[in-house]
C-alpha cells in the first residue's frame, strides 16, 4: 500500500506504507543506526509507528517518508533494498 500526498511544491510531500513488525526492526537497525544512515543518505525524514502501534486490523507498522520527491524515492529505494536483502539472507539459511 503506497500513498503519496502532495498539494504543491510548498507543502511537504510524503509516502506511507506498511511493513511487518519484524521488518520494522531491520529498517530501524541496532540503536537506530540503519534509519539514521538512510535519512543521512537520502535527505528524507523516515518515521515508523511505535512498537505495538499497528495499522488498524493488522500487525503491520506504518513507515512514513517525507521530503522532496527525489529524497523520498531514494529513501524508499534504500528501505526496500534492505528488506530484500533480509529476505534473501533468510532464504539462504
């Protein structure tokens, strides 16, 4: 589920999508290191719903990425790459 919001260039743009609770841990990283690195690399702000704060009717957490469109796209790419690498490493075990 992807949702883009942007009314004009002056207003903030953001995207929200869902990840499993376990995947959220991969995005955050130990002590917040991964999310901090992704924010630094992309220039976007990345926020996750708190632990045990799930999207209604699910056990999925909400990731919100905000910034300029190119920053958001970079951040989403970093997040998806991280999640894909986690899935691949689990398949190799």
